[in-house]
């Protein structure tokens, strides 16, 4: 084997206590609402955040009191999540978003975790 001069070697012992912080903590409870093993647990919360930011009117209806409009808002969120770039291929293979994700449960979980209050 050839000896290469002036090569830097990083000793991994100095990095044993380091952790990866991607800036966003994924709630472990999200896993309870994923129905398909093909969907990674980090996708639904981020996709829901993206949908909520792009549709603030749905956010207001979901945060409001129970009404027929709230049920329609849940359905619309489900449709938008089914079109999300990360979820759409998995939902198409599984035969629909309802086979991949419990949308109503996920939205209620996000509401309990305060996601919508942070966005609104």
C-alpha cells in the first residue's frame, strides 16, 4: 500500500459524545398514526406543517369549535397530504392516504402538541 504524505486523519474518539441535531425534534407520538411501514416517521409531521403553512384558512377552522366545517377541513388536509411530494408515491402504492396515515388522528395530535399555535 502506498504511503500518502500530508493526509489528515480525524480521530473519531473526540466525537463520541456528539449528537445530530437537525433543528427539529420529531414527536415520537407521530408513529402511532402511521399505518404503512413504507412511510418513515419523520415525513408526516413535516408534511402536515407544510400543508398548514400553505393553507392558513384550514388551520383556523381546525383550531375552532367542532362543526361540519371542521370535518371538511380534516378531509381537505387528508387530500392535501395525499398530494404531498413525500407521501404521494407511498399513498398511490397503498391505494390511498387512508391506508398510509390516520390523518384525523395526526391532525388532532399536532393540535395537542401545539404545532398549530406555533404556526399561527
